[in-house]
C-alpha cells in the first residue's frame, strides 16, 4: 500500500522560508515522477512543482524562482524548499506521483503565510 507522509509546514511571515518533506513507502520511488500539489481554502488542488526520475523539474508560474523541488531516492523522500513566501502561498501542501494516485493522498501539511 502506498503511503505519502508530508511534514514541515507551519506559520511563517511574508518573505519567510520553509522546507517541506514527503516520505514515500510502498512504491519503487526512484522510477516515479513526483510532485507537490497545494489546495487553498475554497480552491481546487493545483500542481505546484514536479521532478522526474532523472531530476528534471517544472514549476507553476506562480512559484517559479521561489520554490525548489528536489528528491533523495535513497531516502524515498521528495522536498520542497520555499523562499520569499507570500500570503497567497497559504494552503495545504501534498505530495503525490504524476499522475496522482487518488487513493494515496496523505494528510498534507499546512502552510500559513501571515504577519
């Protein structure tokens, strides 16, 4: 059974930074394209960043230059480094594969950007 466990969220002031982690189990992690998604209150879940098995990355326009996705295949973990955070980055952040495994969404980790 695939499990995805996100951590690292919190409350941060505008301009601040956070690093999110997602530990995966139950899959051959290294062969999958992994992604971070987020869902803000009242909005649909959106794709934020993705990283292929070979390490190629893509980002939503709204986070380009501020967020960096990375992965450690030895630890079955994907990361999201976020800098210059804005109030509009406030959301629950999730990791999943591309395409997402609908039965494998974790609890997510809450990121709140507020002064």
